[in-house]
C-alpha cells in the first residue's frame, strides 16, 4: 500500500522529506512507507478519472492533498485571480475526495485557520463557526474559499488539518520569519503559528491512526508580533527599518485573518504534544542564525 502526496509545493516537499527521504536535519525517517509525491504536471489529479485509475493501479491507501492556491506574493494575489483560487481551493479537493470515497482511500486535506478573526484571548476551536469566511463581506477571497472547502468536504470521511503562519529553519518565501525579516511595516497581533516539521509529524500520526474530522495544528501559547521580533533580534535576525504601524494603514488589497486557535482536540484524539510556540520560534531562529553566519563567511 502506498501514500500519495499531491502538490510539489511548500508543504508537499517538506512532507516527502520527513516521511521518506534520509536527511541529517530532519532525523528519523520512515522507510516502511512507500511515498509518492506528484505535481499536477506529473499526474492531473484535477481529473477524477485520471486520479482514479492511478490510485487503483498503484494500490494507494492514503492521499494527502497539500496543493492549493495561496496567491503571489501573498493572499492579495487571490483577489486578482479568483477563478483559479476557487478552482484549486474548492473544486480540486472535492474531486480528490470523491475518488477517495469510491476507492475507500483515507483522505487528509491541508486547510487553513485563516477563517477566523478576533480577540487574542479567544481560542477558536474546530466547532466554532468561522467569522472570517464565506458569510463575512470583509473577509479575503482566499479565506472564503478555505471556508467553502470545509463546507463542501465530508468531515465524517476526510481529515482536514488547519495550519496557521508556517515557520521553519530556512528563509523561504512561505516562512513567517522570512516575511517578518523582509517587511519594514509590521502589525502587532497575536497569531497562532505552525512549525513545518511539527506539522509533518502530526500528518504522519494521522496517517498511521486515521480518523476523520477537522484539526487545528498550532502550538501552545501564541505570541504577538512584537514578542516574536524581540526573539529574532536575539538571534541577529533584524530589519533595521522595522516599525509597528496601524493595521488600517497597511497597503493591502484584502483584510488579513488574525486569530488564535485551540489545539486541544488534536491533543485529546491523537495524544499529540504540539509544544510551546516560543520554543519553535527560538529553534528555527537559531538555525537561521547559523545559516546567515555561514553566508557572511
């Protein structure tokens, strides 16, 4: 039996590395798994017949959908290309789920927690109705599509993993630390975050102990932006032009989600330890610091 990861993007490539490729930094691998990582050009998984035939021929047991449309350079890009955003964030996951149901394949879909906004003292659970999604006129189109996908998918069959603001040990474009490092104008909101390696660990646990439902995959004790930048400065990661500004003064096309999510459901159902957010900020910052020092040599 094989596991099929769809989407050779940010999460998909990290997940393939974690689950199947030897790597000194990532550590323990899982050779018992047969892992396939395919892009849309490798396999047109947007076509149900093509995906069905591939899964049948290759005895696929689990599909993990890491594909989606996030916009470039950020969610503002979704406002300019709503057709593609809706297609890849809504239509494609529904198509994949239909194939999984017909072949009794476990389906894990990577969603987003960017469907909430509110007071940092409120931790949104998986049972809370989104307040920054389809039914709010001020929400971003990206957030609307992520909410719609949750409404369209069958949470009694599919496992939806919500993530927030990914962080990692490399200064990649998707890394929140990179964005903070590059942006001079910041806003100080408390937001949940997701360490990319810890995400891969949770996905692996879900794969091995599958159960359907929605799960927030974030860390304990979310930090505000100012606290995060204070930590980054300790590791020599600093933009000398940083200044905190009023959210309303940002030059953006659409509103942003700022929220804190609860991870209690994942802790309970999978006995999973998500860890403290500050620990992962410091861990990744320390590794980035080493990389920056090496580049300066």
